[in-house]
C-alpha cells in the first residue's frame, strides 16, 4: 500500500510485480490515489527473466485459483480481491475503489464489480480463458448482476488491447460489448504503437504487442499507449475523486483573473450551445461542442472539466441513432462544474 486518496487496486500481470508494473502503480499514486498491489505470483521487483517467466506462466496456468482455461466461470481469487476492495475502501475512504487487471488478471476487475465499493474497473488486455478467444472468465449469473449494477448506478467498464494481440483478440471485446452494451468502452490500439524494446520473455513467449500500460508502453508525448494511460488515470479521477473537478490555481493577478473569467464564460457559452443541441436531438452538434469544451479545458489544465466533457462526448458517440444512457446526468455534472469555476473566479 502506498499513497493518499481513494484506493486503486493494481492487479499485476504475469510474471508478477515487475519494474514496469511498479512504474504504472507509481503513476496511479502520483495521480492522487492510494495504491494496493497484491502479490499473486512471481518474485516482487525482479526484472522479467525468460526462464523464470516461463516457469511462473506454467504454474499459474494449472492453478485452480486463476482458472486459466474454460469460459463461463469466475476465478476463485476474485473472491479474495473483492474482500481486498472492501478493506481498501474502509481504510482509504472516498466514494469507492478502482481496479485495473492486466493480462492474466485482466478480467478480475470486472468480477470485482460484485463488490459494491468497486466503481471504476479497467480491463487491460484480459487474456483468460486461454482456450476460448471469445470466452469471458465470469459466470453468466455474475455477468448479469454486473450488467444490472452498471445500468442502475450509471457506471462503465474501460478496456484496452492491441489490435494484433494473440492472447486478447477482437472476439473477446465483441463478447464484452454484447454482454455489457454501452457500459463497455473498449479501445484497440494499433500494433505500431507498441514499444519494440522488450524483455526476452515477452518477445519469445507473448510474441505480439500485448501489455498496453506496462512493457509495451512508450512514455512519450503523443504516443497512443501514453494516451491510454492518461485516460485510465482520468477515469479513476472522474469516478473516485469528483472533488478534484476544479483543480485550477487561483489567478495571481488581475489580468490572470480577467483572462480566467473570459475562458470560463466561453466554456459556459459552449455548454449552453451543447444543451440546446441536446434539446434538438442534434447529436453531431452536441458531440462537437463537448469536444470543443474538452479542448478548451485542457488548454488551461482544467483536467477535471476536460474529463467530464470527454465522458459526455463518449456517451454521445456510443449510439449515433439515439443518446446513450446517462447523457442527461453527464451534461448536468459538466454544467455544475463550469458554474462552480465561474463562481470561484
């Protein structure tokens, strides 16, 4: 456990808590969260070695706790992870808990949605079951319960994969989409976005781009994997730290204050135009206005407002024939945040 703020559980990928997994956990901590990182396999902190990695992979494949083969059932370890989420929420406070599963643990974050404190699940290249490209490692009954909760509480599931990933193929994301509908937001990154510099284990065993936020992440401005990492951190902030919406510094001079008020007024005007488009059922115009608000907010480091605008734009994009569930509530959250900015100025 490390950090301050609402809890986020980082569930490591095979072969364990490598330096790359630990780096991602630090990013989560630095974003304002308390990180819980359970050690499920491997030797913590060790660089990924080919021989050791292969041995760990073989052991976890036959472990009953992880259920690597056979779709339609949740891994037993997810019961312990749900208990960890309850404990983390009690210790860290906040609205709830976030979690990201990676590769072998990718789907664990979805099964953890059966725990009421879980609010922000992220599935990074969910690889199980290994013997069914379209299989989901969760029982039909539990999947139905998760879908009902997502709808009732207006929650979403974020997921990431590379297009050419041989362990997490497009069939699996299609199965998630069919089961969860608009509540599932899947991102497929081009293989060309993967970092080619990787340990031998991933080159010889994994073989294709796979690890979106760890091994194959390129930590450079404009890189798709870095954008995916930032989107995940914004997702956690939006769900777990709503008070962070207004994160701008107080203007230090009268000119700064005047400039800020002009910007906030412009944002509010765009939000009003967005609202008018929604009333007229003009989804294209509403999406354009939401994207414009997000860009303007980012230009002044108003990341909380930008996240709210991005959420609204995403909901408007999910269904082009009719608004997705939660559009009205998302617009209200954005409007309140903008009104608060102007009041505070």
